[in-house]
C-alpha cells in the first residue's frame, strides 16, 4: 500500500521504496500494466497469474491479446543490495517513464507511473470513487 515518488537514475534503475523491498526481494517480474503504467509483481504472484492466463483457450482473441502483453514485455529481476531494480528502455518508453515516477502499492503488486499519467488517472478514478453508492433501495 501507499504512494511514493522516487526517481529513476541515469542507468534506468529505480530505488524501490523500502516498504516494498521485502515482498520483492526473492524475485520480481516487471510487465506492461493497464492504463499505460508498469506492473511489478512478486515473482510467485506473477507465476500464478501466468498459469491463469495460460489456462484460457488460444481460440479466444482477448486471451491471446492478454498473453501477448503480459509475457512479451515481461522482465525478471531481483532488487540489488541497495534496493534498486533495472527497468529496460522498452518498458520505460511504453509507460512514458523518464526520471520522475509515482510508485503505488496496489495489493499484490506495485505500479510505476509517469507522474502526469498518474495525476490524470487518479483524478478520474477519484471522481468515480466519489460516486460509488451501495445504498440499498427503499
């Protein structure tokens, strides 16, 4: 959980917020995420998602599309001793990531956002959240 604003260094490495390091210390997978962010999965969580994706039939176009996005850009890694993870130029470009980033904990994964895209997404999501109403009908 939480939102942080670390920076990507000149070598494309991101200092993970300390709060996330333990969960990712055994290995991680970075993939393209939805809404043009990057998703950082603990490796075991990614493998469970990968198995689920592989159980869908190849005759389903949406399933093929999901597999392609999930696997084609996926990169395995491990944080270094200083808690940094490398992000390839291809993944950084796909998410519009340069130096400044927003890192958000999202339950079982971490998302890395371009700050402008995060602000736009967050504003829209907050407006929808404000409209949620589960009041039972009278």
